[in-house]
């Protein structure tokens, strides 16, 4: 999901509602593999989201697994909606 989509989802919830969650950015993926392209990062994020297991959570191992899977499958060749990533 994009930051815009994340903000919209949060905007639908009251400011005083309790919540918990994990928030990962492109720079986190680059911290694992600094050679990733924006398309590979987007594909790894999509894979991580689609293969999330609440018993495992979003953690470094989960991101590493998503990156490894995407890079082994060709990363940028995976068909994804067009997204724009801003790498900080």
C-alpha cells in the first residue's frame, strides 16, 4: 500500500482509538539489500503483504524472505500496479 492509502485508512479511524501495527519503508528493504531497484522493492513489498502470517508478523526475516523470493523470481518482471516509490 502507498503512504496515501495508509493515511486514508488511518483517517477512517478515530484519533483516540487504540491500534498497533508495523510500518516498513523502502529504506528498510534497501537496508537488507542496497542493490534493489524501486520495482524490486515494490514487488517485495507486495509479496510480503500477500504472504503475511500473523503468527510470524512483519519482521526482518519476513522481509528477507520476500526479497529473496522476488529476486529469485526476477523481481521487476512481476506484474504489479504502477507505483511511485520515494527512496529517502
